[in-house]
């Protein structure tokens, strides 16, 4: 058994787009290849899906898929798309 404490902040007044992930917490065995972009389930702006923007999402992570550890992954949608958004996920490499 294990536990993991994470911080999450969200300010709806700043971000107009919601980046929705399939999994906010991923457990992967070391050595697994995983496309972090494939974890995006939806991009919602004004209650409408905008998945055509998925390629515009910038992903910042220091995930080393070969080294066990806990990594934070940040998904950003720039304001040049008309709506900015941010999301955070956690990847645990076992």
C-alpha cells in the first residue's frame, strides 16, 4: 500500500479552456513507451468540445520512462488559440 499527496490549483477566471485528461494519475512500469498527448480526452471551451486543438497543446514534463519515480506533467493551451487552458497530471513510473 502506498499514498501520494498532490497539489492542484485551478482559477476559472484566468483559464477559459478545460483540458480534460483520461487519467490524471498514471501508473506505468519502467521502460514503457507512452504518448502523453494520447492522455488528453477532451478540450472544452464554452461547454463545447474542441479536440481539433489537441495538437496545439504544449506538454511539459520531465518524465523519464526508464527511471522509477513520481513526475508532474503540465498541459498548456496557449492564448493564441483564442482560449487559454492548463491542466496537470501525475505519472508514476514503477
